[in-house]
C-alpha cells in the first residue's frame, strides 16, 4: 500500500489537482479503498461509482453506495473542497436532491453544511505520484504533454488507441456528410461531388469550390460532360473566373459558352472569392478547376464506381487525370508559361483518398449500417502513404512510426482532439502514463 499517501498531503497538493482529475480517479476507483468511512465515521462501501454525467447536474449518476450498512442508490457529486457545495449553490438546485455521497479531496468546512450529507474525503488516499504526473502533463509547453514518456508506451496500447482514434476521426467527419444529406434527399453522387470539389479547392479555396459545386446540379454537368470546354466553362464561370476581358481564343470560347449555359439554366455565380495569392502555381484555382473538369469529363457515376473498388490502387487509377492542352502552357488565363502538363500528382491523389474518398465511404457504411464499407475505408488508409506535416513530423521526432495514412490520421486526431486541449485523462496514452 506504499503507493498511497498514508498522511494528509501538503496543502500545495490541492493546487496541483483539479476536479477533472478527481472525477477520473473516482470513475476508475484509483485510490485506496480500504476501510472507507464518512466524515461522520460511518463505514462506506462503493458498490458502483456511477456513470459519468456530461450534462447538467451531479457528476455521477445511478451510483450504488453502502453507507452504515444501508445500500443507497443515487448520484455522487465531486468537489475539491466540501465548501464548494455551498459556493456552487447546489443546496438550492433540485438537480442535486438525489445526491447520496459528496466526494471531496479536502473536507474543509463540514460544519457549515445545513443538511446531513455523507462526505467522503480522499486526500490521504490518492497516489501522490499520480497527482504530480498529472500536474506535469498540464504544465508542460512541449509539442505534446507526454513527450518524454510516450516512447515507452507498449505497442498493444498504441494499436488499440490508433484504431479508436481513426474511428472517432471518421465518425466526426461523417457528421459533415450527414449534414449534406439533409439537403439533397440522400443523393450520394451529389454529396461526393460537393466533397470532391471542396477537396480540390485545398484549404485556401475550400469554401469557394464547395459553393461552386453546390451551384451546379450534377444532372447539368452530366448533360454536358462529353464536351470538356463546356464543363470547364460551367466550373470557371460559376467560380467567377470568366469575368475579365480576355485576348486569347480559349478563354473567349469559355466565356461565350458560359454566357449561353448560364442563361439556359438560370445559374447564379457564387459570391465567395477565389484566391491565387500565396499558392504554388500548380495549385492555382484555374488549374485545379481544369483538372476537376477533366475528371468529370472522364468519369461515369464516380462514387458508385469507387464503392465497387477493392483496393486503393484501383482508385488511384481513376484520378490519373491531365487538364486539357491549353493548360500545358498556362496557369492562368491570358498568361502563357513554359510547357508543363497539368497532371493530378500522386500527393494530390493521396490527399483526395484521405480527405474525401475515405470519409464519404465510411459515412456511407455508417449510414447504411454496412460494415464492409467502413472496413474498406480503413483498409484504404492503411495502403495510402502517410501525410507529412507539422503534426506528423512532431510525432516522428519523438521516435514514433509514420508509414501510412492510417497512422498519420491517428496522430492528427490525437494532437488536435486530445493533446492540444490537454484531454490527457480521456487519452489511452495519458491513462497509461498516469497509472504506470
């Protein structure tokens, strides 16, 4: 029992603690449970600590506690100090009428309570080392809180945690797809078109490209897909890129086509600006829209085709696209450049697989309760090269492997959803470090 504190901690220890850690300790019962007694000397036995309540009201619901030989069922409230019950106004809140036990780190003002409520003080029962480890995690300014401990985590812990991180990330991304579903009567091809266009816009023009895709019904694109210049005219025109005075024949042709099609279908150009600045020429919106137009030109029921594919190599083949000849000598209209074929590069294809195809296919499986599509999406991540960015580089600098998109996506989820907001208590890695 030497890992538990046998005498009250120094007062400074409560300043190293917070209520989240106390809730964590109670939820998983990480304290010395031998010979528990209330502040009034009654014997206490924790039959079930209750389920954590993330909504308004007491911290734990439906707990089962035997106090003085009587089994009681109700709520448990957690505080650092007993006096916080009054400070938080719980005595006047009906939500707390069902509390059967007040669990505190320090019982500081028991005599001030105006009603009998069993109090359990944990100050002398919590592992001091755990408090210090938690405080260290919260105080560090490093890339991640556990930077000096993460290398010792067992592979089996990592494997199960990465799988959960991926499931959480794809479930969260699926919420975007489900929002899209609400507005288009379950038309998955249309949804995929919106998501794909959004991806082609990259971070800078993501919103503009999505708005452009939403402004052109897929049925109109399908009607004109055999004529690449008409598809290009629709995409460029709706994005507001055909409003200038051109001198070259090709942009003038697109301008004429767009005016005709805009009037025919009563199309309204988007009002979201499209940006060129601070971008590599190969990522200019004109180039990306030209590639997107060629993809539409070469594809038939693209999402349905992707659903039928078994491995990611077959999917990559669908995106071996080169923009039409005009763009071999241009990055922008009326601005000739040296010859360079505007192909969709491997890095961009991997980006599309990771950020569009996998999330939409996973969402499709989730929506239709078909596990095969969810498993297929995860498998495609495992066979796609890892992303390299500041987050993944941070983890590799700590000695962690980053070979596939399965790993890189897990690291991104870990950093953004757990490490940055310091949710170490909800993290399997943080848990392993605190309990070791």
